């Protein structure tokens, strides 16, 4: 005698995966998919915000890195924002030509140069940040303030881990 699917909840077709495994394989739960979707949406929304800034997104990252704290050397700044030092030199040349940053000899090592944000650079950074905040708000519209803050905190922690791995790759991989 056959048992129909409606009378037996314990029997599953042979090709059906257990429910929890199927949920784990869902696209919506895949980290790579989520990062790609969020990154793409943010990138599209942010592109207009940084379009007139020398170096665009890279220029923005440099200005953000310079906005607080002790002026870094050019090399330290390149490491902080994960840019090749040659690329950093050309980017700083462009930012300096637009009077957004300035460079001076490092008082601790006259061979090195410190990079400082100018008042014009701070003003421009404020304008870009307001424009980016609007793009972020559109992207985070389905989150309440607490969830949005938690997302920022968690992403920052993951980004710091990723940055450490870029700077000092796991020696076991060598």
C-alpha cells in the first residue's frame, strides 16, 4: 500500500534536501551575494557624490583618513587606505593641485613627507560626506537607526580584519 505525501510527514522525495540545508544554500543567505549586492548599490549611489573630487573614491578615502588625528607620512597613508605608494604619489599630487591637501617634511624624519588636509579639503570633504549620507540613507531605508548603526559597526570590524590580511597575509599560505 502506498502512503501519500499528505498522510506521511516523515517521508520525503529522494531528491529533496533537508529543510535547514536548503535554507543554507539560499541565495539570500549567501555572504558573497549580499556583499556584492550592497557594494554595487552603494557604488552606484556614491559615484555621483565623489565624481568631482580628484581621484574620486580614492581621493575621498584619503581625505577621510587625513581628517582626524596626527598627520601620517605619505607611506603610512598609502598603507592605511590600501593604495600602492606610486598611485598614492600621483593622487596626492592631484589633491594638492586642487589645494585639498598639503605635504611637508616629517619633523621626525626629514626624508619622509607628512600629508595634511587643508581647510579647503575639509570643506570639500564635508560636502561629499553630506552627499554620501543621502546615498547611504537610500540604501539603508529598510533598517531602523539601531540596525543601521549595528551594520556599520559590524562591517567596520570585518573591514579591519580584511585590511590586516592585506597588510600581513597569513604566513601559512606561503
